[in-house]
């Protein structure tokens, strides 16, 4: 078995009981990303050095002021234009008068687990909360690898049956800068640069692909995180894997599979109904052919549901049918309040992994990190949203892809205010 990876809590984990999963079977996945909410035209965070130089010149400044702006945003991590102390006061005033702002948000709450994992809640401009997790891991040579697990949406419309985020409902897509700022917040908290980014926090990245791609570009070029150090995870949204492949990123695509056959998958991931397993596997094979990047498969082990040796055999056959060289990340379910799912026994995890390995499939079993920090995705935010304050009835809060509208109106996603 391969060495355990450090990101065990990165389960897109959930908590709704099985009965809820069955109820949600009618969920369908939109075939196109939501409306273009990815760039706020007066937010500095997300702009490249060239764009910042152009902005400086447009405002009557010399070009090098743009380079200074770039340093202030991405290295000094200034949160406010007033904090741009390297810049003349007149330029700062001009920026503010023209309506520019940095685009950083305050941290509402943070929780630190015994193993050093830190989960934070960031309070966005509209008072909505998103979760971000920082996971430090020390390697054999004593260097720290710091992974940021970032959210791509406020909540998630897909409602996978084991996921706390899905249970909390969906509000809106994140804009580009709202994704980037999560990484900067983790760097500040740890006083260490983020080495890896995984798009495995709240939300389905493929439903907000424009923002995710824009943020990915900025994190690579401006924050200087290598493309190979980033992973984009999805449960599968029709027509988006192909679109992602066309960008030829050198990042890893991780498919949250969770089941070896369509019937079981539909029960665990209700949205799977609109994207059959064979279609996903075909798109993954095409992704590999187009990018040369191996796809990894995430598999959350749920005791007595999908963790049997017979499931492992079926999974191996599925992966073998669609091409060799697959890698599987096994994630023992991280228990959450209100869930009927249980964590698998260690011997079941070992048997599952050995079955795959004996069929020449490489496997990692993720350590569970931060169990004591409301580790499952969406769990911390849900803790703070037990008392609803405001229904998301405005236009922004309506699911842009027309998803689950009725369900969401019955159970609106809530903004947290006055915190
Ligand atoms: S796609 Fe959404 S509901 Fe499913 S695991 Fe990820 S965050 Fe949770």
C-alpha cells in the first residue's frame, strides 16, 4: 500500500442519512457552468502583474507602480488599499475613489486540531461563510508541505449523501478572488507558503469552472504554486471534463467515484443519475489521452455500504476496463453528526486496499486529519448556521444552473450576519 496521504479529511464529506440520498435521486446536473460570476471588475486580487501595470498607467502612474501593487497583493498580502504604504497617498486615494478594493475578507472563526490541521471560516462581503482548511505535513527531511483545501462555492447543490456541505444547501458560486484569498489566508495563518492546493472544499468545482480556472491561473502565476501541486476534484458534471482537458493543465484531476457501479453510485451520489459511470470513465480516459495526466479516483469507504471486497473487485474491473495506471485514494468515512453512515473497520480498509493492489492498482489510504476540528467538509460552517438569519432569496442566491430550486426554497441556504 502506498504511503498514506495527508489529506484524509478532504472527503467532500457528508452526513445526510441514506434515506435522504434515496429521496434526492431526482437531482440532475447542469451541463454548463453557472453564469459568469468569476470576476469582480473592481477587485485587485486576481489581477496579473501586466494588468496591474496597465491599471497603474491608466491612473496616471508609472508602470513600476503596477509591480509594487503585485508585490503588495501577493507577497505582502495587504488587505486594504490604505495598507499600501509603498504607494503615494494620492495613488491610494485615486484607487479608492475609482471604487477599487483589494478583495480580502475577514476570518470569522478558526479551529485547530491536535494534529495541526486548521479549519477556518471566511466571512465574505455578503456575510456568507466558506470553509478553508490548511494541512501541514512534515516530510522525512523536515520540510513542511502545507496544503490548502479550498472551496469553490458557498455550499453545494449536489447533495452527495455523505456530505455535510451538501446537507447545508447551496447559495452561490465563488468569484475568482474569493478562491484566491483562501490560499493567502492559510499562508498568513501558518506563516508559511502554501505548497499544494486541492479544490476539494465546499462546492463542486466543475459547476464554477470559470472561477476555478481563473483562480488556478493566478495561484500558479502570481502566488507561484506549481500546476502539478494543484488538484481539481469533481463528482462529475457532464461536458466539463472535456472542457478542462482543453486547457491542458498540468494539475491532477480527481474523480470522486465512491462506488464501483452505477446503482450504488446513484445512491451515494444522487447527481450521478445524469452522468452514467461509463460516460465519466470514457471522459477520464480522453482526459488522460489529451493531457497525459493520470486521473486519480477518490473512494470514500462507508462501512457496510461500499467497503466490501466484492466492491473492490468490481472497482478493479471497472478501472481495468477503462485503461491502466489508475490511482485510487481510499478515504475511510469521517463520521459527522446526523449521519447514518459509519466509519469502516480498519481490517475492511486493509482488505479493500489489498484487493486493489493485487490487481495492480496503486492505492493510497488517507490518514484522517483534524477529526477534532469538525474535519468533514461543510461541518464547521453548518455548526455556525444552525440558527438561520437570512434566507437566500435574492437573485445571487438562486441556483444559477436551475438546480434543485424547489428543494432549496424549502430549505434555503442562509447568510450569517452580525457576527
Ligand atoms: S460535490 Fe458537493 S455535495 Fe458532493 S461531496 Fe462535494 S461538496 Fe459535498
